[in-house]
C-alpha cells in the first residue's frame, strides 16, 4: 500500500481475508480476496476502519454508531478514492 487517502474520503479497499476450513481437502484451502467500499474513518498504524453505514443520532461525534470494517494494514492490497 503506497499512500492512504485522507480520513473522511470515500474509498474502495481491496484486501485479503482469513478463511477457516473444516474437513476440507488441502488443495481447496486459500485466502479470500475481498473489496470493501465506504468512508475511511480511521487510519491507525496497525489497521484501517471503513464505515459502510453510520447512524444519525444526537450524541457526540466520537460516539457515532455505525457499521464498520476493521482491516489490518498488512491485508490491504490497495485503497483508492471513489466518487
């Protein structure tokens, strides 16, 4: 991953996810390629957080309720701004 878009930007993130297999042939075992699209709301040194939905409420901004995906930086293949 080269450079991140600024926090608050709508992004499309391509990343790789862990997959568990039970009682499956070894030849079928692999990681999953995933894309997530939403607003980049946090960029920590270990992981990114993308909001796919946020709920409107009267509480403080830092207590925003929403649907979030936390993605380890090492799993990110690319992240690009979207319009």
